[in-house]
């Protein structure tokens, strides 16, 4: 009924944005670059959710009947552009699902010994069954439960590292071990070779790649538009801002805790194992033995099922509304659409299991796919954002921006890889996976796509009438819940838009410039006191975030919950 409130919207955002990579890749970069890794993972991937609130509120204002963001593209640009962006949207869902399966299967294999290809195939089957049974409504509730379990697990790990200090020696013991580790094995490109510094060339490069790639996996992913569509208009912006701020705590605290613990305890990992995402399981096993391994598996299962389910539902929406209803059966009934949606979930679930097996056979790791995602989908980010923000955006310019941007990013990727002297001009997985290849290709994609879309639109002086979106996009057979949907006046939505620009903009500025840049520019290496403050910030942030995510949905739903209990009392007395 498009009436999900702030707390549940935020929990759903946190859940959909908590991938296998959130838990695994964030600790890999902590293991490689020290404390700058977790910070750049968290900051570089939360600003997109904060800024997406702006698009979400504009969707509510301009296209209140939309089921998918591609319906807006079709209403503005016609079928040709619609098909191009449909390819980008499905490619995004495939990349995200592939990362969930690559990370998930590597950890299941590492902790249980199950064959990695079998794990990659079985995981999506479980997610598929769970999604078919539940649908979107159930995934919101399941998202809430999964997010609680992930937060509780992180808090347990925090306790094991900093409070139950037998193995690590607490904050002081961790500090001494990390200083010693840097003396034995200094980090190339870090100030003084230390793990405890934000001045890290590798960390900063990862941060830039991370920012670009994640703009693609938020702005081009139907899963986030789905949550914007399902939310109550006035809750949308608050939900996205709160979700972004709470999500920051997950990779920041988990990786600052477990990634650094892996270094401090000198766990036995090869570079390849680290790239596959095995830093957290190794650290958890060293800390807590079998219980630690079980906790990582549980947390990973929660992340893979909730994020995987969000991707499955996103794909089923795209196929149902943007393929079947658009090109095959424009007069489809609600019942027919549900049937198509279920068939899509089964086919995509099994197909992604097959794709994950192929990727594993090619030798691709979670880390490689994570860094490459912006190269493949980054060029579509600015054209999609402009479609809903700027009435002068031109059909040809937006579509050309996405296509030509992809060609430029992939050409740059291969060109830089072939020019790296340490690989002797050979283009293979190693040279393509180099930080420089990834960095330049990611930047080339997002910037070229944006420039082509903006310059092309300015050259053609055409404007679009936003009211056309309301006429061209129609809801399918409205249910009683949808027909009672809350509509809010233009003034309220305009206020929400201003709030989203100010809130998202301010938080982005703090996370990308104000907080990290002075620490990087000064080349500061943390002393015991400043490391203790850093750890305290991470613990407080995760504690406050978990309180919000656990209690706000319950407070908002208190009247409904009370009604259920009152109904129960009546039934008993009858």
C-alpha cells in the first residue's frame, strides 16, 4: 500500500545494502590497508544511500504510480532507451547477486569444507524459496529481523575483541600488536608503513573506486527504487538518511574490529584467500573458535538471504513490468503479473547459481568483481539521475551517455592494464585487477557518461512536462490497500526534497571531506589515545544504529501491534 514508515524503511535499506561484500570485503581492505580501509568502505558506500533520498522524493512527486524506475525512462524517452537502461538494470542485479554468491560460497567452503561450486549453486535456491513464499511484504519484516541479528553479532565480536581481552589484550593490546605488525611487515603507500593511519595511498584509491562503483549499484538497482516506492512519501527521505547513517556502522565497526584483529593475531591467510573474503571467518575462528565460525556463517546467511531476496524481487519487477507488461501483454491482470513474477524468480535464482559456478571456474574473486562493478554500470548513473531531476535531459544524450560511457570505461580498463610495466604488457586477471586499472576505468565510466548526458542535453533545447509522467504511468489493478494510499500535498513533498538535499549533502560533505581529509593531509599516525577514540566512535556508532533499527519500527508500529493483541484477547474471551 506504499505506506511503509521511517523505521522499517531504514531497516530495509540497511538490509538490502548489507551484502556479503559489506561483511567480507570491508575487512579485506582493513587487512590490506589498515584503518583507512573500513572508513573508506563505509563512507564510500553510504553517501549513495544518503543522496538517493533526493531521487526517491522526486519519484514520489513526479511519478507516484511508478512500479520501477525504468517506467519513468520509457515515459520520457520511449522504447529504445527503455531497452538500453533495462540491460544496465539487469546487469546491476546480476553483478550484485554474483558478489553475494562468490562471497557466500567462499566462506561456506572455508568454514565447512563444502564444495565451493555446490555452495554457490545451493545458496540461491534457498533464497529463491524464501522469496517465493514471502514476497515483498514479508521481505520487509525479514529485513528487520536479519538486520537485528547482524547488529547483535557485530556487538558480540566487539565485546570479544575489546572487552573480553584474554586473546587481544583489549584496546591497548590491539594497539601494541598493530604497531608491531607494521614494523615486521610495513604497508606500502601508508604513512610510516603503519596500519593505524588514514594517510594510505591504497586506501584512498580503494575509496574512490568504492564511491564510483556504489553509485552504480544504488542508482541503477531496482531494489532501492522498490523501497522508495513502497515507503510512505513523508517517510522516504528520513528512511534513506537514517538507513544510510545506520548502515555506515556495519562495515566501519565490523572491519575496524575484525579486519584489524586478523592483522593483530597474525592469522594465516594468502592474498588470494583474503581477496575471496576469508578475513572475517579467519579472525572470528582465531578469537572464538567454532562459535566464532558459526556466528560468521549466521551473519553471512542473513546478509545473503535479505540482499539476495531484494535482488530477486527487483529482477522479477523488471521482467514483470518492463518486459512482460510493456512488450508482451499491456492489459495483464494482477494475477497474471504475479505468475510471471514467480516464474522469473525461479529462473533467475537457478541461472545465478550457474553464473556463480562459471565465475568461480574463471578464477574471479569477490574482491575483483567488487572493484570492477563501477566500470560496467557507472556510465548509467548520471543519465538515470538526470532523468528524474532535470526536465531538459534529452533522450539521445542520456542513452548515448550510458552506452558510450561503458565503451570508454572498458577501453580505459584494458589500455591501463596493458600499460603496467610489472605485468609486461599482458592483459589478464592480475593486470585488470590492479588498483590503477580499476581506478582509471571506474572514473572514466561515470564521468564520461555524465558529461555526454549533460552536454548533449544542453545542446538540444527541449524541455519535458513532468505532469506527463502521471498520465503515462498507470498502476495495475489497485488493491483496497493501494487505493487508500496516502498521498501528500506538493508543499510537504517540496519540504522533504529540501530536507533530503540539505541532509544528504551535509552528511556526504562530512564523510568524504571534513572527517578524512585533515587526517590524510597531515600524514597522522594514530597514538594509543587517538586509536582508543577511533575505536570508541565505532562502538558508539554501532550501538546507536542498532538501537534505532531495533526499536524505531516497534515504536512506529505500536498501535498495530496493540490492535493485534487486543484482537487476540477478544478471540480468547469469545
